[in-house]
C-alpha cells in the first residue's frame, strides 16, 4: 500500500469494509511514470476491466466478500452507493432480484472452489453464508442438478 501513497498524495483508506484509494483530482492528469507501468498483454488488460453490466458488477462485489461476510441487501446498496429501494428497482429493471444475484455469486464462487478440490464442503458452506452444510448442498443441487460432491468428482 505504501507504493500507492508514494505515487502522489493518494491516501489509502482502511477504516471501511473495503479498501479505497483517494487520489487528488490534480493527480489524475499526470502521466504514469514508465517504471510504474505494468508489463501486461492487451487481453489481460481488457479482462481486468470492470464489467459494464450493473448486475455483473454487483455479483463480483458480492463474490469478493465471501469468506468475510455475505452482504445483506442494505449492505449491497451501500456498496453501490444507493438506497436499498433504488438497488431493488435497478435490479428489477434488469429482470432479477437481489436474491438471484446473490445465488449466482454463490454458485460461481462454489464452482471455482469445488474445482480446486482442496476446500472442505463445511468450510465452503460457511464462506457462502450458510449455517449448515446441508443447506448449501440442497441449494447447490437446486442450482446445478447435482450435489457438490458429484460436481467436484465430475470437474
């Protein structure tokens, strides 16, 4: 983090549920020094860009919090810097509910960890906000048609 602070007068804010970089507006027009540029391919750069879709952005933000806390609708709205009602209206206009976005995020996160094979189901269930492994297993089977153990075996 010190590297960002040394970049300019940027301040790293750590007192929130997320890390933020506050960069003075005057520094945004400064050229990036050559030694601080990363050597990345164009494809990697494109893949690192934030999603343009609001629902996908929200899903990724939810996934980033797994293992720490599964955000409530109110907390997700705060992340998006809007009221809970505005979040619900925005999602409704996209044809989804917060619960559906949360379930998609849980499914994607579970799939990625199940494919790794080194995570115990009970630990995965807790990371995803389930109090019981059986509740997670039932939800996963509802989403995919197979149990988490079967999914792990197949993948």
